[in-house]
């Protein structure tokens, strides 16, 4: 081991002490000031990394949810980013708990909502849905969930359903537009043709129609639009739909098929055979006037003694609440001809 000159050794010791002191001071300073004064001048990586916000100053409080929202669907408006949270400003713009970023600037949704937004989603209709801890949305009371519409075009919340009914009964078809839309009117259609109120309003020789068209409560409040056909006839069978419209546009329901049961399936078992003929003749000849419902009649006879007031007379084939040879002749003719609704008269 070779001895170092005293001067060289002292220099090395001082230099080492100075480096240590420097590192300690630097560490203390960085800790106290919480500055990022770490390893200097590393190159920016070209791969993925987190970056602050959206490129300009963001919200003044927490963001809990974001979603992409295309206001007009396939229309020319581009999709925007929507953020919801606990903030009241976005990019310096006043925005109560919900705001949109169009790639250039933040903007508000009217007056926003009254408290924090926790979740966001877009409905197939294009409406933006916000959920959270608020109880008003814009000027409306809308507790915890609210929709923002860009188009104000109504959409269908509840579709009409297919029905198979007996001729002579009352048929109700219902459909409901989403709530909140103003000046919405309904028009029912059968096979694409507008239905009108009154006798034979849906088909020649058909039943009496009510609720075929007209205004709905404004704004819509979830009340169904109901088409009623009293004393519905086999001619009223078909494909029914409703159109909801206002000044902004319209929405058409899915089609609901209305079919009629076999008029002479007297025991209503789904098949037509001699049991039905025998059953009808027995009912016709029964002096106790057996009540409906049956395959031929479930229409009530108001004013008649119970139970016929609500059930009708089973052998009253033409459903006029009187009971005579017209019914017998009508049933036997239809039994052999099956002209009213032959597709539903299944032999068996
Ligand atoms: Ca669009
Ligand atoms: Ca039968
Ligand atoms: Ca009759």
C-alpha cells in the first residue's frame, strides 16, 4: 500500500465531505419545498403516459364520471366529452356539476344540476343521462337522475304489445312516450293507415274506436296513449303502431299484431271440433242462460242481471245481449264457413 501525500488525502476528504453535504442540502430543500428537483434533463418518453387534465385548466372540484356523447347521433354534430362531478367551474366557465368539452373549450349544460354528478351514460335515443346526488336539473325537480336532450324529439318509452282477443270484446292498445317532452301528439295506425275515432274507425265493419289521435299531457308525464276499440271485429286484425310527434320530430313505436281467436271455438281450447258445436247447442238450449266467457262471447251485457251484466250470455253469438235464433243460425253458419278468422280456427 503506497502512502498518499498529505495534501492529496486532505483534498479527497474535503471533496467527499462537500459532496455529501451537497446531497443532504439538496434532499432537505427538495423535501421542504416539495419540488421536483430530481434527476435533471431526462428526455420525454414517446410511449404512453398520464398527462394533466385536458390541456387547459380543468375543474375546481372533483370529477367522478366522464363519457363520450354524440348529441345528434348520426347527424353532423361531433361527439363531445362530458364530465360530471362536484365542480362548479370547468376551464374557468361556470358549470354546475356537469360540463362538456368539444375539443376546444368547456361549456355548461344550461344551469346544470343542484349537486354532484356521479355517473353518466348515453341512451340509444341520444339523450344524455346523469345520475348523482342532485334533486333539481335545470329548472325541473328531477331527483338523482335526469336526462338532457339535444333534439327535443320524443322517443318511445313503452312499446305496444301484441294481442289475441275474441271478436266482440274491447281491445286496448297502449304505448308511452318518454316523459318530459312538450306538445306531443299521438296518432295510431293500423297497417300503416291512420286510425280515426268512431264506428269502423280502424277497419270497414270494425269496432268503435276511441283515442285514435290527439294531444298528450304537456310535458309528457309517463301517461300511456291508449287506443280503444269496443266491440272489436275480426276485420280489425292487423299491425298497429303509434306515432308520437312534436314540432321537433317524431318517433314511431314497434308494431303490435292484433289477432282474433277463432269465433266458434266455443270451449276456447284453441281447437275447433264437434265439442264446440255440441257445447254451443247445449248452451243455446239451456234455460238457465249460461254466461260467458266462451269462445263465442265474453262481452258484458250492462243492465242485465248478474252474472250476465259482466260476463254476457255464452250463446249470444252476435253479442247483442239478446238471445234468439239469429245466434243459433250465426254460430252454425260460422262453424261450417269459418269466414271470420279462419287462420285461428285450428282443427283438433
Ligand atoms: Ca353526430
Ligand atoms: Ca274448441
Ligand atoms: Ca244475440
